[in-house]
């Protein structure tokens, strides 16, 4: 199938995150083949990155030996193959292309890794970072308004709300929503019975979102109220994960909507995206859904903008 034919370098595009590996073989703008693996950088069992990459995609290079090989994600982190410095926001596709690092390889001519992005908040003096999401955003910029700001929401383990303007990542905030949910529902007073999931259509989820709007106490107090909700019989132990999910996502959205600008684009069809969409509806926040994750388009755009390999 033809995909991103307007961005048509021939290359192997790799999304290499903490828990998963995804590679796509693209020839003249055509997606020829894909490889997916659970060998994220945390799950490589001590294997050398160069050897592992060759075992997963090396067969493509027997037929196409001169392909460019472009990676993004946590592979460029301090824990990855080679730490690539963040580029400072505001950052567009050209900044990401200029910030790519070339890494030597025993099996390939060379490997290029896309940098992450950092945003230094001039008001609070804090710094937020992303690595991997910037490539996804690069693939979604074409769908945003050409004038004025827009906000991309990437729900997940570490949810990102990213304000974009004039084709650039302007600023962003990260929320530990997914990771907090995972930990709280495994070993805490509000873990529930361990038998049920968090259905965003459930009454318990809606109750969690409602609790997130209560004045006073903040998130930590509201989370403990989940325990009280169970003790008073308002929710069952099996419903606690739904309530906790609603609370966490509700707090995320309430904080993020004050930070966001312009129309909100909610990306993906994952469970986290469905929970965020449901909570947004309950809180009266309009968000356009976008199913394309944008990663491949982003890598193609960055590779097309970068200078050729030497």
C-alpha cells in the first residue's frame, strides 16, 4: 500500500521504546513490510543493541544494502544505545532533523537517532522532556490548523499534552497518569479485588471523574476517598480500578485544560485514549479524535528534511 508517498525516502523506520520495538521497511514511499517485537530497551535481556537490531531487521538489508536506518524513542535515551541530546522547544521538523545523531554500527553503514525535546518553563523554572512523542507529533502537524495554536493529547503511561503553533512543538506537560494507575491498582488500599479492569463507561469511572472535581484536598485526598467510597458501599472492591482511573484521568484533564490552547486533538484508540475521551466528555471538554499515531509519517518527514548520510 502507498503510505506517506509525499515523504518518500527509502529507509527502515524504527520506533524503539522502553517495552516494544516496531520497524517499517519503506521503499520509495511504499510500506513493504513491518516487524514488531517485545524487545524494548528494558526487555532486551542484556543483548547488544547493534546485534539485536540486526537480528530483527538485518534480512531487509540483504536485498536493500544502502537503506537509511532511522530510529526514534527511548533508544536515544541515557539507558539506550546512544544518548542523543534534547533539542529545546519550540522545535519543528527541521530542528529534529538537525539534532539527529549518527551512531556507528558493526552491522550497518550507520544508524541515525532522532533527538527528544525539552521545554524549560520560564515561569516555574522547571523542565519537561519527551523522547519518542516528538516524532509522533511531527507526523501529526500536517493535520493541525495552519494559524493559531492547537493541543495534541497523547494518553498513556506518561500522558503528554503538547501545545503546537506554526508547525512546531511550543510547550508541553507530562502527567504520570498511566504509571500511577498501574501502581495504585496493584498494591495499595485502593487496589480493588484484582479481578476487574477499569471500564470508562462504568458508573465507578464516572464517580471517579466526579470526585476529581471536588474542591479542597487535591489528588492525594481524593484518592483516599476511593477507600471511603468502598467502605461506605458506594462502590464495590471490584469497581475500585474504574474509580481510580476516573480520578487520575479527571485530575489530568482538569490541569491540562488550563494549560492547553486552541482545539484539542486526542490521539489513538488505546484503553488510555478511550478513558481520556470518556473523562473529557464528562468534564465538557471537546476533543477531536485522531486514530493515526503519526510515528511513521513523522520519521519520514524528519528523514526527508535531514542532510543525506555520508
